[in-house]
């Protein structure tokens, strides 16, 4: 798009919005301020249980993962943090890593522990970790999480994300109540080792890798456990961790109502935990989620700043950097559209029972083309006007392949 055309689009939008009483400058600064963390495991091509197809030039170590996120940050101005996964990302020299990240303008978002696979530790997690019937295995899983906190402290992180894969595949395999009780006790031991200025983000997921029962299957169980821990434990909503047709925006509203929303793992899905690019399948749902977020923050249910934002996706057919550029753009668009909703009019429609009017208000915002707005915010922050086009024009993947090889990959998914 030419600069001239872009400027015309911005002026037109500015006029349209002014008519609705919306100040474009304020919108631009909100969009610019909104930053989303990128997970370290999204930089390499992911796989399925059937196979993995390397795209080449993938980061071979933590330093190179940081380089890729630094590039994303520079192009998009939409991310300024990385979320690490332990043991995939154990830094050899935490000080050096911290310094490198700082030079790239990147900080360390929540740390992710991993008790869903075996990686050489002495006792196996095959039958579960924090909920395992064997106390020694539970203890090992607790110690792993404490180690993750220690690594996070050395990097300046302020959070621990726990996703518990524990569950069972067949009736009778696990004792539901005991498994929950042991999970609660294990989480309490972890929580007690967390610094005062840290938060614990507890994920839930209905199924996979277990297919009969999952110990923390839903937001209700997650929030129940968080309440047993204390005020710094909150529920993390991973968009892919819901059964089809679940009203996720309502879950978001309910959690905000109770001040229990820790943050997000953004992705999109058609069937389950598909980890597809955010906004690629259900952009309207993403918009409705942002409507709840914007509304909840405006109405003081929960402060915007108390919520953590992160992408959690893994792609096996796209260039991961291109995919992350698309995801960051989609999230920014959904947020921008939610900011356009006339909340006063919507409240009035709700009081008057004007169903049609309410739908018109939401769709008017959703159908507004905000691409020029997001682009303008990015350019004003010093980013590329078209990050994807720039990435392709500069042949960045080709350069990465030349540098790192065709079949490079760090540990991860
Ligand atoms: C899980 C969950 C976790 C992520 C792992 C890799 O399904 O979403 O957040 O750390 O995948
Ligand atoms: Mn997740
Ligand atoms: Mn997931």
C-alpha cells in the first residue's frame, strides 16, 4: 500500500470516528501500548504426532530464539516479551541471556513449567505429575516448578504458568478426589516458594493428552484451586482449551467479575487445542472476547494492567515468524475494534431490550476496517508499515537458512 493511500485511509477513518465522538489519537496510543508476549516454542516449526516438517533456519538455541523475537519486536512493535518453557529453554548463563534480551528490548514474561513429558528426570510423569498417586513423583514435579521459579527470578520474570497435563485415559485409572487433593497440595507447595511480586497463572484444558479425565479440565476447577492458594493465583484462558462452541467471552466476563483472570494464551481452533493462528478461524469470537476485556476494565471489574497477554501457537505448515506477524496483527485488530464499541448505547439497548440495536452496535464496530489504524500505530511506534511484506522482500527466512541450516531445531514441541 502506498504511503499516500495509507494517509488517506487514516484521515477518512479519523473523520468517521470523530462523527461517533471517538478520538483517533487516544485510540492510536492505546493500540501502541498494547504488547503481547511471544512463546519461545513458537519460533520453530511445530509438529503433529504424525510428523514434523522443518521449514529451515529455525533457532537452534535460546539466543537465536531471542534474535527472532527481537526481529518481530522491531518489525511489529507489538511484542516486547518472551515466555520461556523449562527445560526447553534453560539458560547456560542467565546474566548473559538477560543482557542480550535487554539489548533487544525484550523482557521475560511468565515462565512455563513442563511436567507433561519425560526428559531424563529420575521418575516418570507417565501417570501424572502434581496429581500422581506416588508422593515421590509429586515431590519431583513440585521441585521442578520451584526450579522454574528460580530460573525465572534470575531473568527478571514475574510469573509462573502451570499447565497440568495430568488425568487418566480409562475409568478407574485415577481417583478423582484424591487427584484433585494432591494437585491442590502440590500447587500450595509451589505457591509458597513464589516471590511476593509474582503471580501464578493456572491453565485448564478439557482433554489431551488424557482422553477420559483431566484433573484441571475447566475454568471452574482452575479458579477453585487458585482460591485455595491465595490472591496471586489466577486463571489463565488458553483459547484452544475449550470444547467446540463454548462461550469463551462469557468465561472471560465471569473471571473478570471475580478478579480472577490471569491472562491469555492466544491461538485459534476449529476442533480442540489446534494451536492455529489467532484470528484465522473465528475472528468474531476474538472481537467479542476483547469487548468483554475492554468493558470489564472500563467498568473496573479488573484492571487492564493486571492481565497478561501471550500467544501460544505452534505451526507445522507456516513460517513461524510470518505466522506470528499475522497473529499479532489479528490481536491488535480485535482490540482496536473492541475500542470502537459504543458502550453507552449498548447499555441503553440492554435496558430497553433492543436486541437488534445491540447487535447493530457490535457489528458496526466489528465491520469497521481498522487496518489503517493498526498500521498507523505501528509506524508511529517505529515499526515497519507492512512487516510481512518487509520480511519477504528482505528474504529474511532465506538468510536464516543460510546462517542456521536447513534442518535446525532447538528442543521443544
Ligand atoms: C499445552 C498448553 C501449554 C503449553 C503447551 C506446550 O497445550 O497450552 O500452555 O505450554 O501446550
Ligand atoms: Mn497454553
Ligand atoms: Mn494448548
